[in-house]
C-alpha cells in the first residue's frame, strides 16, 4: 500500500527543513523553519533548533531564560493563515464548507478557478487524493507561482494530482477539458457568471458547481445568472460564521472576537441536457440589473485593495524559500522510512 502524498511529512520526529509551531505559556504562537545549527531568538531568550531536530512532536522545550515552548507541526488551518500570500486566501472555515457542500470525494476530477495563494488548492488536493485531479486556473502568473511554492511546502514537493493552467477559465477550459468530464467546479473570482457557459459544458450531469463571492451584489447577480442559464438546479446560498468560546471553570462565555463574514457560498448542480429546471414559485420582484448595479461589485467599489507587485515578489520569495526547506525535510522523511522498512524484524533501529 503506497503512502499518500504528504502523509509521511506529518509523522515521526522533527526534521531539518520542517515548519514547527512554537506556543508559549501565554498562548502566543510563532512558526519557525528548523535548520541545523539554527536558533530562534526573542526578547525572552533563545533556543537552538538542534534541540528540536529529532525530538518527537508535542515536545515542551525550555529556552535559555527558562521560558517554556510547546512544539507541534502546524495544522492546515495554521499553515494557510501564516503562509506567504499574494492574493487573499480562502479561510479554513470556508474551505471546510466547500469540501463538504461540493462533495469533493477521493478520485474526483475538480476544476478550480482563482488559485490565489493556494489555500483552497491544498484542501482540494487532500480531498481528491493521489488518484484524483485538481485542475487549477489562474489569470496572474505571479499568483500561480506563489501558490505552486505553497503547495510544495505543504506536501514536500509537487502533488501528482495537481495541474495548473494560466489564463481565463472561459477561454482555456474548453481547450483542456472534454465536455461532461468534470465532476466538480469551484469558482473564486469577481465575476463567476461570465464563466457559466464554459462550466456547464465541462460539468458532467449531476456535477456540482460551488462559487465563493464576497459581496451581496455579486451573490445576487450570480444567482440570477444561474437561473437564467437554465442548466443548473435552484441555487442554495449561505455564509459561515465561527465563534470561539472561553472556558475556564465556571467562567464560560463567548470569545470577544469571532471570524464572521468572509464570503458567500452558492451551490448548484448540473442538470441533464434537455432537462427543465424546477423552480419554486415566488412573488414577482425586481431582478433586472442596471449599469449602476453592475458597477457596484468592481474592486474599487467593494473596498478590495490592489495587490502590489512588491508584495507579490516578497510573497513569492518567501514561498519558494519555504518550499525548498520542505522538499529537503520530505527527502529526510523518505530516507528514514526506507531505513525502517529495510530493518530485519525484531531488530531495533540503531541509535
């Protein structure tokens, strides 16, 4: 039985090149990349990386000034919120909903448009596994390079199920995917309604389209576009809010902060060719869009900040550096695994 891509990096003792999350006694978190001979310095003293390399995950280590740190590998939710980014990431709470609502299953053929920094791509690749396929489309090549490096950092190298195409989805999708060959489509873009025809052609009957949009105006425009297209089921729309709780003895209350609105999710399924969409009867309402309505969702009007070239270059440099360390750590993990499997039964691994 082969080990799934990236799984070996999540097991065993800490290795050089790995990302390690240090949590102090106040709950403050710092993420470092282990290097032989390296040191982590703060105003509260320093600790040597060599004391962590070879130690089991979950180790509690003391620095030179006597302060304690708990060392663990970052989880997915920690990694995507701390990784280098050019574009904004899909938050873990939304990525989890996308995986479930779109029913991303092992072996699925998934098309993703709007790669950003690769956060959602990582979640999709984990869900489809090595035998599936995630075909990502990104208009900006510099964003795609940041995403590629982040994915290599997470999996310790390239993932066999990932394909990347540069360009507009509505132009490139018909060129690279056969009609009716795609199981799921995930769109994270400003104007997903512009791609509905290309998506409808690529999706297999019963396939799922899920869209991630930030504003009410985008959601309304998309839903009316899906209804007008006629090849999809009645859209379902929702958002997810996550609120933590403070629990200490009898002092139990909601946290003062929460992750509230990040985006809306709109889900539909592809009907069979020739089928007529069943729509619930509702009162007549305004559903035509004026020019003012159409202009309401453009980036400058919804408060979206433009990503500068300087920020993208910095994110790409950091992402590639982390990817190089992760690939090295993966090679060490593979070598250790091969050494363990080659040991005769009953013999202990040499110190």
